[in-house]
C-alpha cells in the first residue's frame, strides 16, 4: 500500500533501509523526518574529498626523512 510504513524489523522494512542507506538524498530525508538530521557533508553529497595528494608541509624535510617515514627498501 502506498503511504504506509512496514513494521520495523520486517523483511520489507530491511529492504527499504538498505535502499535508503545507499542513497544520500533518501538518507538525509529519512533522518530529517526522524529529527536526527546531520550536517550535509555527513551524507556524502558534497563531492569534496581529501584525495591522495600531500598538502602543504616542508618538502625538503619530507625528502630527508623518507626512510624514517616509509622504511628502507632492500633492492
């Protein structure tokens, strides 16, 4: 039936929760309706991430301490 919520813990409820948890927009709407809305970045909708690139820092110190950081590699 349209507009009804399945009983918590039922098979249909579990299926719905899986779908909701995999979709940031649905997850945010569900949390808002339950009064537990979080900051927007918690839903993965910003698209901004740290990435793998190093940011800032002293490049010379990094080069000088490479072995301390990563260990010597035996060739």
